[in-house]
C-alpha cells in the first residue's frame, strides 16, 4: 500500500496545510499533489518555443514588395503540425513536473507493480528507458505515477486537471490566506 507523507513548511516553523489529495478513479491510488504555478507554466511554454521555433511562412512578391504568405498550404500544414508538437511537449513536461512534485512513497508492492509493468511494456516492444536527467528515485516515482497510478487515459487527464485546478487559487484559499495574516488593531 502506498503511504502519504506529511508536508511541513520549513520557514518560520509553521506547518503548512496538508497538500490536497488526489485519488485516481480507475486505479484507486491516492497521492498528494502540489500546484504547478503560472510562472512555471509560462516559462515552460517559453522554453518549448525556443527549442521548437515556429515555422515561418514563405514570402511572395507583391506590388508592395515581398510579403509573408500565411495562406500557403505547405506552411499551414507545417504550422498545424508545429502547434500539435508544441502542445504535446507542453503537456508531457507539465505531467513530468506534476509527477515529480507529487508526494507518494513507493513501497515494496509499488516496486513489484513497477517491475511488472516495465517487463510487460518491454514484451510488447516498448522498452523502459529512464530519463537520464532524473535520479533513480525520481524515475521510479514518475513511472509509478504516469504508468501505474494513472491506469487509464481518464486517470491521466484527471491528474493533469487536478494539478492545473490546484494551480489556480480559489476564493476560499485567498480569503484563508488573508485571514491568516490579519493584525490586531
């Protein structure tokens, strides 16, 4: 059984509110999630745009000189493919950061599930290749969350939605935060 960890704010000795729990409906696994802040999301999108530059339309000669032709069929196809690729990359990286930021303890049963799933994927021609930029514990956690806890496409979508929903402050959270810092008059 997977265990949840307590979350403590190390600054000024305050205990932070417990992280919200998310239960994957189809697998039944419960984890705690952290938000992916809007600045992180924006910087991630900017990094992807730098790595995958937008295709430029071809130019055509007009009476006014060379002008970009955004209606060129080859450009329109390339632009649509670029839009899909950048969106897919953004979602993949958001899911990676969400999995890395989630709190879950990988126990012996989870490790058995990980080994089984990796073996089965290998048998059907999808060998597991750990991310070389992550340590072993991070690779294990990401695999567990994205391949086992998120047992169906719906689970994966709900996980992403839960992280993004958590990333937008609610009115209740804002009011609770304001109330926490009110001074005596």
